[in-house]
C-alpha cells in the first residue's frame, strides 16, 4: 500500500528514479498458490485499504476462496516512524476493521471471520544479528497463522495476502519454524528499480525492516513491488472510480465505500481511487494476471532516505534467489477481476438493512443514549449533512466508519453525546414499548444559542411538534425538555429530526432521550418494588430466606453477567458496559438480585486466541517502572478512586431500582484456568512496586495468593476488603461473596475472610450477609455448608440441577447456574429450585448489552421471565411460613404452609394430587403459566383429604391452593 510515508519518500526519490517501462509478456507466469489454498488476509487499518478488504470479503462470501482469518497488523506508535503517519491507537484499528466486517455482514456478505489482532510494534534486530535470536510478538494473529499453516502443505500452502508489514507472519515463523514451507506471503512490498532490483524505501517494508529481511531469507515470498512515483498507470492495480459504485447492490457497505476517504495510493482522495493492496490476491483466481516474474536475493543494507540511522534491506535480481518478485502483471485483469468479484450476485445474500444498535431494540420505559442510534449507515439509520470526520485525526469515537457526529463528553451520560447537529439531519432508534399508552418524553440537550428546534417521530408520525432548544449556557451545560406523547405497544422506530439551527449555528447537542409512562397502570396482584428497610439478615422463623427490619421473608432471584462492574473486551481500554440498560432489563423482569463481578486479571488471552482487557482495577498504576504488560507498575498501597467510585455508584443505582447486590471480592477461576494468568496479576512481583516476599505453587499459577501462605499478601487483601466495606457500608442492598470458583485449597483463606468481614463490620453502622460459592474444580458442597457463611451457592452434587434437595435452613441457598452448568439452566430448574426453598439466580450473557457473539444462552428469555414470575409469587404467598414439603404433592414439588396454603409444580404438566388433609374448610385454586405468570381459575375443593387437579393447558404448570378467607 501507499500512505503518507509513500508520498514523503516519493518527494525525495522522484529525481533519482526514472519510470519503469512495462513490457507485456505473451504468457502468464505460474505462482505457487491458487484459489484452492487456504487464505489469511493480513493488513493494517481498513481506512487505508478498504477496497482490498471488500474484494477479499466478496471472494469469501461467494466461496471463491477459503478465507480463514482477517488480521490487523499495525506498527502505529513504533518509535522509528518519525512522521506520525497515523495517530490512531492499535485497539482502534482493530475495531475499525471489525466495524467494516459487521457492515459487510449486515449488507449480505457471508463466511466472514472476525478481525484478529496482530502486532502493534516492529521486531527488534538482536545484538547478535542472528535471525534465530529475534524475539517474536506473540499475538492472536500469529497464533492464527500457526494454527492454519500447520494444517496446510507445501503443495497447498497457506496464502497470506499482505498489504502491510510482515511482523505478524514472521513472528509466527519465529514461534514455530516448521511452518516456513507451508505458507506463502503474497505481499505488496518494495519499489521496482529500472535495473530489475528492489529497494524497500516504502511503508510495508520500511516500518519493520528486520521482519522484511527475515521474510525474504526464511519464508516463501511472492513480492509485488510497485513503481515509486505518482503515476498509477505504471502499476497493475485496480482503478475504482466511485461513480461506478452504484453498480453494486444498494447496501450499507456501498454507502460506506462512497462516503469513505479511502483507499490510499497515488490517487489519495481522488477519482479514480486506487488500492494497491489487492495485487497479491488476484492470482488466487486469475492465473493470467502475472506475466513476468523473477527471483531476488538479499544484497546489502541501505540507509533510509527519511532517517539515515534506519537501515533497509536491498534485493537484487538473482535466478537462484529464494524470493519471487512479480515484475509485470496485467492491470486490465486486475480491474476486470475486482469488479467481477464485488458485483458477483452469489456474494450478496439477503441484507439486513437497518438494525438496532447491538442487535436488540431498546426497551421502553427506559433511557435511550443518543449515540446508540441504529446501525445501517447514512440514509438508513441516520442522515448527516456535514461530514465532520473524514481523516484519521477526527474519528467518530464509537463507530469509526460512521460520519454522524458522536463526541466525547465528560459531562454526558456514558461519556458521549451527539453534537454538531444541523437542520435537516436525523437519527433513528428501534425501540420496544412494553405497553401502549401515554408516555412522558424527556430529552437532555445543550446549546449555546437560541432559536433551534427539533421534533420526534414514531413510525413516521410527528408525536411532539417543534420543540424549542433554549440557550443552556454552553455545549456541556445540560437542560431537560419534555413532551407528552402516545405510544403503541411493541417494536417501533423513533426518529429525532433537527429542524432549525440556533442563533449560533447548529441545533443542539443531545445526550439522551427518556420515555416513562405518564401514569403507571395499577399492578394486578401483590407484586411491588422492593422497599428496603435495613440490611438483609437471616429470617428467624424461616432461615431459607433473608429478611430486613420489615420482617417479611425476602426471596432473591435475578440475572448476573460478567462485565457488570468492570468493563471487559478486546479493546484497550474496553468499551463501557451499559449498566443503566442492564438495570432496566432486570427491573422489567422483576428481578431483585445480582452478583457484581470482580476480575482480578487486568488482561488475559481467551480460548479463541484474543487478548481480553478488564478495567478498572482497585489499585493505582503509578510506577516507577513497567509491569510485564508494558504499563506502569501497581502501587498496592494506593487505591484507585475510579474503581471505588464506580462500585458506590452501581450499588446506589441498583438500590434505586430495588435490587440487592452481592459484591464479589475476589475471583479464582481465572487464576486457575487462564493461560499465563499469574503473569498479569497485580500481585506478581514484577507488576507492583511493593516488595512482597514471594511464594509459588508447582504449577506457577500463583494460587497461593488465595491461601494463608503469605501474611503480607493477606494483609493487602484485608486492606482492600476494608476499603470496599468503607465504600458501601451505608447501603442496605449489599451482600458479600468472598470469591468466585476458587480452588479447594482456598478454604481456610475464605473462612478467614468471612470472619474478617464480620469482625470489621461489627464496628460499622450496618452489617451485611457474607456468602461462599462453589470451589471449582474439586470442591465439595460439604465445605460450603460447614463454613461460617450466611449464604452459599452449591455445585451440582446432590441434584441441584435436575432435582434440587429441599433446603433445610442451615444456609440460605442461592442456586446459581454459573456453578451448576457454567452456561445453562431452564424454566423447570427455576421452579423446581423455588419450590425446594432455594433462591435461583442466572448466569446471563445478556447479548443485547454485552454484544456477545454467541448470542443469549438458549432459553434465556424464558428463564428471565420465569424468575420474575417466581418473585412475584414469593410476594403473593406468605413465604415466611412456607417450607418445601415434597410428600404433599405427587410431583414431589410443593412449597406449603399446611392447613393454609400450597404451591405445587408440575414439571410435565398433566395432573397432580395434593395432600390437603391438614386443611379444613373450602380451598380455592388457580393455575399459573410458569413463564408468563398468566392465571386460569381452578376448582374449589374441600380440605381434609387428598385431591387431584388437572392442568387446563399443555406443558409444565404451577398450581396455587389457598384456604378461602
């Protein structure tokens, strides 16, 4: 590819290099690969090479090639790059390419792998000058290359189509030299000299000259050098006038191509645009593309023209050379093939068009963040009249390839706002209203001038009329304006339309829109939001449950997810989790409990070979010195206010929605099962400035930190626990969990921490329950029930998955799918657990908020609803007197206050016999749908005997029987 560096070098070399005259060859030249080979595409940012990206994706979609991966290798930030050719952070480059892939998927292209991160720094030439002494960069990209190359053969090698530096491919070779003969680098690299030699005075080779040298010396390279001048006609590339793009299917991807200021090349930002990077890909499907090739070998090192201290390899023609160089190819074949493939009808399946942000409609009542408008591109999901983000130094920070004006703002909810809005622009949001009726719409806006107006439509109908925008005092001085409106139930599209600019230009800045019922309809039955009356404590009469100062038994149930405290993801730092939207989801399902997850590892490599980041952490990273991840070391004597402020804020927000929160203090699963986990832990001696005597276990995983082996470590952990308690002690909705799935050797340490919390809180205003959860793997439920904990979450032993044992009241049991399945559960499990005296909670991917590529856990929607239905009924029955009594129901599932009230569950539906001998007088019955909670009146019966009841509907069912009052 050609970039700013290419233009800079061109200026220096223009007088030195006459143009190369092409000599057409009568026959094609065979290359050592074709379309039957597996393919990986490795390039830098999509903003630089978008046309090649689209060509490769079209080939994969039509199954013309077997595309095994898309790698982004970028050396942005490398110290030897004197001009800052791109200020974009490496994590943003990965997100940029992934966004392009998602656009392609929504536009109908199939068979597309996700973007995989390659290195973000160049290789360092070792002092010895020996290739074998070079330290590779171990990244998901190099792991992907190794994995696919091992499956390839020398005759059918893995083809790596490269438009950037060779860092990733060479790192893969350095890690596993056996793959050298099983892959071919089809690489846009070097400048053709008139004498038939190649210099490397350009980006792809010059940014990592040592990797270039290794590639030519050790790997199978097919180099596609280009002519180092401004004349695109001198090179066999595709010319792609944007005026022809209307020939492609009318999709979001086509619109993105038309808007984008790429690809680069000699024709940067001009017509026709040119993209050099596809040259290595054309021979996959067009053997007649290359007409002349030869061999080259290393000749000498030359000083770089932009920095004489940087040495670049020079290659001369040599029939016996290792690397092949393509001297001539047919540009007409390149253009014909590019257009044929990107227009191929078999590549374009059914497009999705406009879709909700992150795939799911925003639930109403609720708050809609302005920056989370629908996906689908310009003219479909939004319209922006002025393109304010056209270069790398002005990207939309949320959606890189969108032109709508999302701007970072410290005062805006979620950290971003939509700004620079102008008359005629609009944004659309797909919503799902829970019920029809009158709503109150509120919009949080800011403006420096007066006179601006906007209105809001639903399904194309103006529901608000013109809304005047006041002068609020500045672009970050927020005010709320409101309007009444009427909504239908179900999915609908809201459009925010900018009508008139203000006196200072533009309409307004927009933070969020909130929709709430104008008058909440009365709730049928006894269900109501939890009104907390002091911290939880064990119910004295029915210790299967908690209570507060109100005296009623409190049943806990709800969905929890891994990123609900710390942000997690492949970006560094990861994107923020929509905690407000998460609480809205819980409240809509009538849940009242979550586990607030703590991850001790700042980063780890996932099973898919992708680096995963987690932030914030409890301690400040001040240095001096660098930790093993290249960032400043931790000071374990200083806490990070950001972590504890977030903890307090999220506990407060949950309290306001009637939700109890168990704060996870430590996490043990990652330490055991994540490769190299100990290497990233803040307690690793290389990662902090606090000199702590070291211990270790034979496996080198650092598991000893969750034992009593090291008093210095225990003291640090106790200080952290005190800080947590000091931060949240005032809240009534708090519980504590010592550690998630720690190893069995942690038992003594967990018992110590339970007692330590009790002792420390004994001097505080409030005391809160403390829990202990299943020790994975190898732990026993006996250890939990023998612990000093108030509540426990057991493992599957004893039937907790399929036939839970009746709770005996020795501990409050929070039966958690996380410890029973990992990811699993069912509606039957919810009701069985409830009727056996347990409090069921659900490990939930919440794909709509987390963006989980795997989607929701099967059955998640029904499980969430069923938990809400059980919670409603926990408030409608006299739970403090209800105990599990299996023998009273022929199905074995019965929660009863004998003589007064019975709740029976029929897992298979049909008929149930209930023993009512302890009850005198008449009893009324009602049938419940276990998911939706709908009620069907049942028969009235006389007590004093056993009675059979037949369900009025198919499937599992719940029967409630109560003595007539």
